C-alpha cells in the first residue's frame, strides 16, 4: 500500500475510533436517536393500532422516523469537537480528507445501529408486511448511506453556529428531499409487492445519490474545515 494511502487509512480509523470511544462513554447521540425513534413509533402504534395501514403511509412513517431520528444525533460528530475545544487540535493533527471520512464512517455506524434496532420495532408495532424483507434491507442500507453522506458535510458547516439544531434541519432538508421522496416510493413498492424488479430505477437513483454526495462532500469539506 502506498505511504499516502496508508496514512489516509490510519488517520481515518483514528478519527473514527476517537468518536466511537467518546460515544460509548457519553451515549448522547445514540440515546437521543433511539429515544426519539422508539417514542414516535410507539405513539403512532397506540394511536392507529395494528389496523393494516396502506404501504404508502407505512413507508412515509418509517422514513419520517428515520429522518428526524438522524437529525437529532448526526450533527453531534462536529458539534462535539467545537464545544469541547478539540476542533483546532484535530485541524492541526489531520488533513481534511481523513477527518471527513472518519466522521462519515462514525455517522454511518451510528445510523446503522439505529436502523438495526428500529426496523424490527417498526414491523412489530405497525404489523407491516415482511414478505420482501431482503429488498427492504437493501433500500434501508442505501437510505442510510444517503442520509449520512448528505448530512455529514452540513454538520461541519453548522458546527460553529449559535442555533445548531434548527440550522442543521433547515440546511439538510432541501438536500434530503429528493432522497426521501425516492426512499418512500421504493419502500412503498417493497411493502406492496416485495419484488426487487419493481424498484430498479429507485435503486439506481439511490446508488447515484450516495456516490455524488460522498464525492462532492470530500471535495468541498476542506474548504469548510479550514475556515
């Protein structure tokens, strides 16, 4: 492995490991995400009951829970650095690329854990059809990648703002709107038929969205991080 690639990987893993250790000590982001998601799903379940909601409503409900759960926790990756006063040290010790990729991996891991816990609860509480669960997991994985790739850069932008939570949601929403529309449509089709052939176009969009967002964020992050 070239020296530059080895340095990138080691610094990326160092940033990722630091965030994981800090999260395991505080559990702030994970607790915030899980509490919001479980509370929302329980409230909806008790309100409407397991009365066989149509796939369109089930899909919208699932991704609304995922979106706002992500909003409550993903911004912490950079906000914590500014509040603890470690952002300057991180700028001196690491290049922008490993910082961004490490934070992206941390957010992806955090949201993946949340999705793994929330998905069974969602199917139990709403009595959603589970015939196409493999296809549902594929859409879920692509959705998690899309959410993380779009919000990690926004989290870096708003880290120094005074009203972080509101600004994070405002800036993220226009970027996430196309992703959410496609995710809801794909999930609706999966819950309705369960066939992967019905969502080929949606999968192509989700893959392209993730690639474009990650590539664009890597290129832009150095300008945000060094300001």
